[in-house]
């Protein structure tokens, strides 16, 4: 009889193999058992639109959450940065003084990307998620034109 690691068995299950003849799982044989793939369905994340994001802190959520996705369009010819703060409210953030937990560069339209960024992530925030857009990674100057952003948290 063959032994499969949990990873290999997971791949076999994911592939939806028909039968596992002579396979051991945790030392016990699986004889003629039909294997079916299983999928975890997670609830959708909560979307938040921040069109006109500039250098004033703006709230995504005021409590602990996980930032899972963002999409930002930068209509400026210069790059901009989205600063993401772990803070309970916009009032608790002083843009340019409070250190962001993350700072993400959003390419400007003149740099060949069409001026947009999208990323899937899994970032945990303990007290809340506040965001701002600036011309540098930790600065306080506003981009010439505000960014159009969307954030998804859970």
C-alpha cells in the first residue's frame, strides 16, 4: 500500500480523483472510497468606496479587521502613495506624523500603467483601518488630484 502525505492527499482530493485504492491516511486504509473535492466558501468582504482620497485621513472601518483587497486609480502624472494606518478613527491619525502600517505606491498615468493598482492581500489591523493619499510614502502633501480607491475588508 502507498502512503500519501496530507499535502499529496489534498492535491488528490482537489483534483477530484475517482477512487483511492490502497491509500493510507493516518495509517488507516482507504479502500475504494470515492474522493470528492471540497471547497471552503467564505463570506464576501465588505466594500468601501473612497473616491477623492487625499491627504486627510479617511475611515475604512473603526474596529479590528483584515484588509483583503484594494483598487486605486491615480489620475496624476506623478506617482502617489496610499498610506494605511492601524487606528480607530481618522481623528487619531496625523498624516505626515503618524507612521502608517503600510504605504503603497500607486503609479501615475504618465508611468505606463494606466494609473491604477489592484492587489489582493491579507493584512490584519488591531484597532481600525484609516487611509490617506499623499505624494510620498510617509509625507503629508496631497496629490494634485485625489485618488479614486476601493477597499475590501473582513
